[in-house]
């Protein structure tokens, strides 16, 4: 008998932007449907250079990196996942990059784009978006619903585990604890946030992540009552939740992020703990970054009377 070979649909997912928020959801959903998921590698200089050549100079560093990841995947998969997420919650919005990304990529790359649209204000929910994606790939309604339910359960479980770990780390008897405030796609990116994480870990400093919090939805109002950027709200909720339990705060952003530049100024003017604002661009010096971090850590250690 001839062996039947089943060719799996290859879904490319760039390890940038919303990947760091929705990894568990996406990975579980496509694997439950029997697709093969292909990821781009961690960010590197080649990916950054490719991305820089695809967008205007005024684009933020995160967008430049993202475009480089997408270019890497173009000839390696059947579809690339590029969601559109303008409105995740009522009366809120996201950065305009998340509005325009699909259209930008559709005009730049010769590849099939797999996308869903979350626009709560217009009745476009996440569930509807995933149903659309599954149907486009040729799967049956019942299988799509089952895969989405499993993906939702997995993502919520993994998110809760990370919050629990974050809170456990607060209770450790480390000399210093620093709250790292930044979008996950900046915090965990190999070129942007990982040098900071590695530096702090080498100094035996406990890192508390602002985005890993379960603070009630409107906690941010203690700092700003008019904030409407969803992802910035999540970070400010983390600041409200953890500020009193850490020794200092690092604000991490990329140049030239508009929402972060405004919100970070509000945070700086509202918190009482020592704080440093780190802005990363494509020309950032590793030596200069470490010098600033060393100085900040020394100030925290001196004020607390500890040796790190």
C-alpha cells in the first residue's frame, strides 16, 4: 500500500510585537488544528537592517524589527499571521501601528496573509476573528471552536502562572527588586530588552514585570483618569500594583513611541520610587546602556544600604 503523506499548512508567526502577548493563544490554536507553526528567530542585527529598509525612518524601532521578522518568513510558509487589533476593549484603542500593519504588509510582501480583526467598538470580537481564520484555512466550524476554546484556556492558564511567579519573586529576600515597565515586545526582544534583563540578572537583582499583573481594570486611574491606550493601561496597572513593593523602577521604551513618551512622563511625575527612563533606538550603545544601569543600581543600593 502507498503511504499517505499529509502535508500540514505552514503558518508563519513573527517573533515580534503581539507575539509576546499572544504566543500561547496562537501556538495552541494552530497546533490544535493540525497546522505546522514556523517562527522567525530571535531579533538580530540582520533582521533589524532588513526592517529598516522596508519602512520610513520615522517608524518606531519595534515596527522596524517587526518588518524584518516578517521578511524572514516570507518564503518559508504558506501564510503569515498578521492580525489587526485597533480596539480590544470598549472606549480604548491601541497604537496606530496595530491599525495599519495588515495593509502595510499586504502592499510590501508577496505572501498570503492570515489575519483577524479585533475591533470591539464595531462588534468584531476575538472569537469571530479566530473563526474567520479557521474557515479561511479550510477547517470545520466545530473544529475551529474546539481549537479556540483550548487556546483560550491555555493562554489564560499560562498568563496566571506568570502573574503568580511575579508575586512570588516579590517575596524573595534579594538585596534589590526593580520593576521593569515596558511592553512585552520590547522587554523580551533580544535587541531591546534582553540586554537589560541579562544585566540585572548578572547583578542578582530580582526583576518584577509590570505587564504581569492582575490588578483590577481601573487601577490606572490613580495615575491618569484619561488614559485610553490599552497596552499602556496594562503597564500603569502594574506600576500601581507593584510600586510600593520594589526599590526602583525602569521605564523601557523604543524611539519614537508616541503613547509611551506621553504616558511615561505621567508615570515619572506620579510615582515616589527612584525611576529611570531608558529609550532604545537602533544606534543604542551597549556600553552606554550598561553605564546608566550601573549608576541606577548603585544609587538604589546606596539608599538601601546594601551591596550588590
